[in-house]
């Protein structure tokens, strides 16, 4: 069932009636691939930012000194 396309075009919707058909006709497979790759690269960049932030927060910085009390 995941391979089935569901028609979600709403009657009278400007986007469904005008924009979607234009995009389907105007964009080639190469264009679709380019935008897909750009989306993947953007997400990789976000992952890198999050990984760096997690690493910075996970560092345990020792504050002060340990003193033995007699």
C-alpha cells in the first residue's frame, strides 16, 4: 500500500489546481534530484550543529579543587 498514490487535491484549491500541475510539468527529474540532495545536505548540516552542541554540553568540566579534610 505505500506505493499507492492518494489523490489529496481539494476541489477549488488554488494550489492544487494551479501550482501543483505547474511544478509537475516544469521540474525535470534532475531538478527533483537536486532539491532532494539539497534537503539531505541541509539535514546533515543540522545534525552536525546538534552533535557539536551535544558534545559541548556533555563535557564535564571540573570546577574548583578537591581538598581532603582531616
